[in-house]
């Protein structure tokens, strides 16, 4: 269904020979996709297809090895596809070497080939994702988040916003949180908002839950890299959601140090209440180096 700091990638990874057709460059006569949103969706879906194949093929591998194979395979696929479709654009990827020339580029693709390696490497889990976003002239302009194990791709193509928490329900918002490492501020925030916690995997899956209406907000503190949030934030904004730092200031991408200390994504009707509660539970000077 389509709706609108890792280890550097090693080209010599023996687990994925260059001749592997899933990760080889597209044939030279493959037409280039002109529309950026359509390209983001195609790239994310393609990498998801690669990951599903690798997950099945290497199911007997140790979890750490399976995660490494997935990271490398999806990176190789996305890098080859971007070289074909957008050879002049810069790329910032979790699994690639950072080229600081991107800071002077007008177009930068910010990608996370496999968001949620832990979930990917656990049999039966579907809460992992692929992120593909385009930063252009100071803002995110196109993106897609693939949820391959759910056969879903969410894009920046405008679509009607899906359901949100019913007014007068008497219940607080549902907060999407990490199933393994929830931020320290989540417990006091949940008490203040009378919120229900909904544990799940990757950052992309958490923001997708807000977009799709199975959660009302995602709050993160403690730091993430830009590729962890660029694509899902762009898709969330395109679907009419609010996204910002937890103090309400803008999220900035393609920075010299690609690091975001915190973020919040929520339905606009919950924005003021959640930001006010965050102000109460957040100590001063939360931005610390990783």
C-alpha cells in the first residue's frame, strides 16, 4: 500500500557481492524518475524489497550479522539508485561516509537504509523501516518511509489526515515510545498528560503510527541523527502534523554535525498541551554532545 551513527558502509562486504542483482546499479537505459516524491517512494520501496529478501535468505544468521547484512544491502541499493536517478545530488546516509561537500549543495538526500536494525534482526517483528528524504534549499521537500514487513510506503504526497484521538474520550494521548530505551522524561510526561504508552521499534515506525492514527504523539529526547527523523518528519508535516524540537523551535537538517537533540511529532490539536507539558518536565540545557 502506498500513501501519500552506524558503521560506515564497506563496498567490499563479502556477504553482498557486487554482482548481487538486488544491489547492482540500475541498467543504463532505465528511465530516470523525474518527480522527487515519486523517486523517494520508489527508492524506499526498492530498498524494502531488498531487505525482505536478505532477511529471508539469511534467517539463520546471528542477529548482529543479519543487521549488518541488511544495512549494507539496503545502502548499496540506495546508493546505486541515487547515482542513476540523481547523479548531481549530495547524499547523507547513516551507512555512508559523510562528504562535507553536502553543506554547500542545494540538494541533499538524507537516508537511513535500515531504521530499526534490532527489530529487523528479530524474527517476526515488523516495526522497522527505510527512510528516504530530500533536503532542498534549507527545507525538506520530498520523502518516503517504507514499512516493508507491513507492505506500506508513506510519502509526502498530500492525502487527507487519518484519524486522531476522539474529543471527549476522557483519555490522555497515546505516546509512541521506544520498547527498549524510552527517554527519562517520558514517565513524568505521561503522568502529566494522563498518557498511555505504546512501545514499538524504530523512530520511523513511531512517527508512522502518529501519521496513521494508532498513536497521538512521539516525543524523543537524548539525541538522534538526522537520518533517524528526516523522512518521517517530512511525511508527517505533509500529512498536516506538527513537528518541532521539544521547546517548539524548528527542526534543522543538513547541519555540519547531523545531530538533533530531541523532537516531538503530534496532531496539531495536541500541540500546545504537549509542548506546555514538555516545558514542565524538561530540565534546562538538554542539548548535550553524544
